C-alpha cells in the first residue's frame, strides 16, 4: 500500500511540515500555526495530497518534544479516526536524539525548520520506527505527576548539595564528620540553624546535652557522648569571619526553606499519585519496597506492556543495557552502560531497586554480590545492575498480572 510521509518539526508558535512519497520525492513544504486552526489546515492539506497522489496510508512523525507536540499528536489522532477506512493514519512521536543521529548520516545538512521536517519525513521512509502512538491518556495523566515529581526530587538533591557546600563555610567539622545519622534531620538542623561553632565549643556540656535531648525528643541513647563529640568538631572547625556570618546563615536559611517547600510539594504529588493508582489495575505493589509512587513512575513510562516483546526490549527502552566491544577473537569484559533510554523510567527503576533490595532477600543477596565484585563505585554499579534484574520482574508482573511471591515463600 502506497504511503504519504508527513514530517512535522514542532515548535512553540508554529510547525514546519514536509510531505514526501515513498520514493523520496517531495510533494509539499509549508508551515502551520501551533493551534487548532493550524492543525485543521494540516489535516485538510494531508487529505488533499493523499487523494491527489492516490495513497491510502498516512504516516505522520514528529519529535517527542513533550508539551509542544502533545496537543498536535493527540488532535491528529482523534480527528483522523473519522476518515477511516478511506485513509489509514499512523502517528509516531520520535526520539529527538535518534532523529539527530539519523540526520548525521547526510553530509553537511544545515540546521533549520524546513530541513528538520524533511529529515523526519525521510526517517519515516526508512522505517525502524518506534511503536505507533496509542490512546493512553490515563498513563499520560499519571506521567504528568510522576515526571513533575522527578523534576522536584532532582532539584531537592541539587539544593541539598548546595546547602552542604555552604555548611562547610559555617561549620566545617560538621560537614566533614556529622555525628547525626541525617544532616537534614531535626536535631542536626537545629544545631546548624540555632548555634554557632564558637557557641558549641564554649557551652557547658550539661547545657549542650539538654539542647540535644530537647531537639531530639530524648531519642539519643548516649547524649553526653554525642555532645562531647560535637564540641570536639566545633573546636577543630575553621572560624568564619564575622562579616561572612550573617550572609552564610541567610544563605543556609533560604536554601533550607526552599528544600522544605519542595518536599512539601512532593508530598502533595504523592497523595494525588496514590489517588490515580487506585483506578489502575496492577500487581507491582505486591513487591515489598514498591509502593504507589514507584509503581506509578514505572507504569506511567511503560504504558501498555504489550509494546515490549521481552524484558530485554524493556531494559533497552529504560537505558539499562551495556555496550559490546568485540573484534575478531577479542571481546572486552568491561563495557559501559549505553547513555540512551527513557531517563524517567530508569530513575524509577533504580529508586525501586534501592528500596526492594532492603526488603527482599533475593535482591539483597544479588546487590551484595555485585557490590563486592569491584573496588570502585560499588554502590552505584550494584544498584544499576539490581535495577536491571528488577526489569525482568516488572515485565513479568505487568504481563501476567500475577502477585509477586518472595523467594523464601516459593516452593
């Protein structure tokens, strides 16, 4: 069946469009506005070109630029249904990085919207396309929340790193060897916000113990030992110039307020995610360590599991695959992870793996084995490999819709 290939280079205000036939001949090149009127114009011109060229199939491609392509892709999908079976339409949202690599196959192509639309149309002609876009608004609604959460968690991490860098200026010893289990715990923050190293160094030990017990709600087993160690760190720390004290304290306070506000917003997102998850049948949460949030992050990015032929293809989609380096009789044993794939899915797989290995004996043993195999980057490597192992389980549970049975409960 002959096809009309439609490449769309999307942008904020307008889209550049290129019509191409299967033999590579161009039919049209034009722009439409990025609104409903522009989309209607595109549909009208596609149908006219298809009828004139006597083709029955429309293949439409655009880069997956999230917000800018979302409305157009879904509007075309909805509107073109009304022209079936007269015309069949297939819409593809393409990975921008893959389109860029495809473009590199041509020598010296300039960078402009017209050329980019042509490249997308030619990419459709050559094939090797992702799965056709399906109606999956329930997954996309969940995706809005889980991706926003991903964004906030990354920002929280960056702000915490900045906070810790500022902390070294105020209290170098506490930054180097914090005696509290969590720098951002209530007692640790009380020490940072309310006391200066000089004050701690000069306080009576009984007074400092009382302060720690009050802020820690009497949870410390040996508060006197903790107080003495804290004084030791304070006395060994650098002394900050008085002209710097107020600016550094304000910087710490503002950064901490930002972190706490973002953490409160993450809690709001988590509540809404839990609500949406009640309407999505799934068995991922039968795995101890995978709660609603991690399950939502996985489901939102995977969508319909039938899109993937095996756990190998799912792992590739997540970017949890490793390069191969082989030549003749030689094949390297040390290869790096390929820097491709869905970063959101990879993030939630790694986060879920870190949680599951703390609760499940099978995954704990696997993580520990991988941890001991190398001298460097032990945790990071072991965690990524555990996430790859978790892909198999996620694929199986989503494919079969069966509950998970831990190793110790299997026959």
